[in-house]
């Protein structure tokens, strides 16, 4: 298929099953509340730790539903859904205004050199990295550092999504202020009512897990060994979706927790496809069955984290080893 034909072929899947959307959202919210309750209440410690981890993972699933709602693929024209998702966006420190603005930009500029870093991780060429000042290199590498991603709760969500958007956007992103008040009011209520252990297990740890998971998924889906990047002049929407967005292989349980976002190349071809229909598209359209692949295994995670800059000569992402060689050659 041509790019246009491929996009048109996916359009028949961009239809939600309204009852299914509600059923999945309600069950997701119920499971999330139960997991949080198990982490907060004075149950055996081992059970509370398990519930805390489950709460963090289920938040990722519900976040995908929130993400789809803002892509207008599910539950549109519903005041109830609008209310639920607004509160959820505040709860996870990703309020609607900044998430919609940054994420829509990401979809419109995915893998485009120099303009793709809004709503995504920055990427520069090897040559421009070598020309940058020490401070610019430090900031660039810090943003892409594994610890920055692991502590995405602080860097990506608290600072990037809320504090930074509020400082830079003012009234335009006033919901970032509401999000911080709402989020930490819940944390304070848990601490006051149930103690610091409940705060750690029933508030902070799930937030850390979900944020780290979300930050890494977002990183690896566009920073994997086969990913391709283009200049503004060369950029093509379909090519960016298929060659710059990965299919992340997972077992069925992890696909469930991550709301099928592993089928990321399909999501970028057509963001109006509901998350629960992405596997159907993958299995029915053969042109979508050969994307760049990554996995949630230690080896694959290390491979992705080693990638630092784009090398136009070899047309691949390269790491510090190649950067040092290029620096030595220049010297």
C-alpha cells in the first residue's frame, strides 16, 4: 500500500464500541481504587507492597484511556467522561491543557529533527552535539539519562508537565496549579489519616512506578536501534509513523497493563483508533506487521538507553562510543 492507502485502510478501525469503552474504563477505575486501598489499609506488609505495585501499573492502563480520550478516539461528548478524565489528569500531574498541547505537537512532528522535542525527548545530530557547549551537552544528556526517566515523577510530570507549564503558560495552563493542589491534597490526606507507610505505599510508590513506566515507554517507542529521523524538508508522516515508532513486544499481561500502547506505530498512523482495537489492526493489515521492534527486557532497555544522537551519515542513532570517536577525529 501507499502511505495514503495505508492510512485509509486503518480508518475503518477508528470506530469505538461505546459500551466496551465504558466497561474498560469502569473496570480499570475499580481495579485502581482497590489496588490503592490494599496499599493504604493496614493489611500484611507483603500484600500492601504487591497492591502498591499493581496500583502503579493499573494507573498506566487508565492513563492510556485518558490519552485516547484526548485523541478523541473514545467517549467523546460525555460530560461524565470529561469530569472523570479531568480529575485523573490532575491526579497523575498531566492536566489536559498541557498534555493535549504537547502531545498533539509530538504527533505532528514525530522524528522531525529539531522540532520533535516538544512533548518528546530531544534529539540532535552527532555534528551538532559536538558543536554544542559543555552546558548544552550536559542538559541534553541529562534529559535523556536513565535516572531522569526512572524518576519521571519528578522530572517529566511534576516539573515538566505542571511547574514548567504553569510558569511559562500562566493562566493558559492554570489547570497545572489545580493538578498540584489536587494531587498533593490526596497525598496529605493519606499521610494524616493512615500514616507515613500508607503515604509511601499508597501514594508515592505507585506514582513513581507509573511515571517511570510512562516515561520509559515514551522514550523507547521513539528511541530504539532501528528508529529513523528526518529533517523538516525530508519529513513524511507515514514514514515517521512506521519507521520512527516502535512495536514493543510484550506478554499479554503487560500489553493489558500498558493499554496496547506497544502497537505504537499503528497509533501514530491513526491516533483515532481506540487502544483496544490496535491488536486487531496489527493482525489484519500485513503492511503494519514489520515495524522496528523493541522489548521490555533488560538487554533491550540498555540498548535503547545507549542511543544518544542521530548520525545522518549512517542513518542510525548512535551512542557515546561513536561520539567520542568523532570527537577524537575532529581533534
